[in-house]
C-alpha cells in the first residue's frame, strides 16, 4: 500500500514525451528528399542556360513569347543556373508546345449549356542538352494548368490564361532542371 507522500507515476508527461518524439521523427522524415549544397555537384550560378523560343504546334497564337519570357524570368529567380542572354549557354533549353486544351469545369446554375469555369492545360515537350558534350539531361513532356472564369468573352479569358499557364510551365521546367537527378 502506498503512503500519502508517494506520487503516482506521471503518465501525462510520458505521453507528451512520446508524442514529441513522434513529431520529431515526422519532421526529420519530411526532409528526407532535401539535398543540402550544390545541385549535380555544381554551385549555384556556375552553369548557364540558354532558352530558345519554343515552337508552337497548338492553335493558340502568341504562346511562344509568353512561355519563353516566363522561363527566362523563372530561371533568373531560381538562381540555380545563370541565364545566358548574350552568348551560348552551357545548357541549351528547347521545347515544342504540343497541346493547348480547354475543358469545362462548371456551368451556370440556371443554364447547363453556358460554361462558367474552364480548366486550361498546356503541354510542352522540353529538352535540355549540354552544349559541350551533347548529353541530354532533360527530355520529357511537361504540363501546366490554370483555371479560368469564362465571363462574357471567352477570347479575353484565354488571353488572361496564357501568362498563368506560362508561369506554371516555367515553374515545373525550372524545378525539373534544378532538382534533376542527372
């Protein structure tokens, strides 16, 4: 029998310790894919990338300029690579805009024929090649999307979607280049 001076074991502090240890393991596990230091053994900005205007095989005009500008801007912001603007880059980035699709997402409440929102998708085949060796470091299709409110003028909604699609595509391509396992 216990005396009145003895304290019972503290289960709440034990539970708190177990919970904190579990949270610590989860936090460390979330960093498992993160790599500290230079990408592909090179320090940031040591390699330059030249972005050539993409070929446009879609029926949507003016996408080439928007996509090329967004890619150049995103590469500069990322900082993993230096953008080659006046000379040939160490890596040549080329691409072909393959598909521009618009699919209906929602319709007006009282009119099931009038589309309210669209999902606009742009797919490009992107290739990155080392200029000196000819080694292909990226060769794949990359897709971007955005949501567009149609409003009364579908053409202007499409023009508003182009920069958003280009930014999303640039973000995806830059991430593939910067995080490349090549």
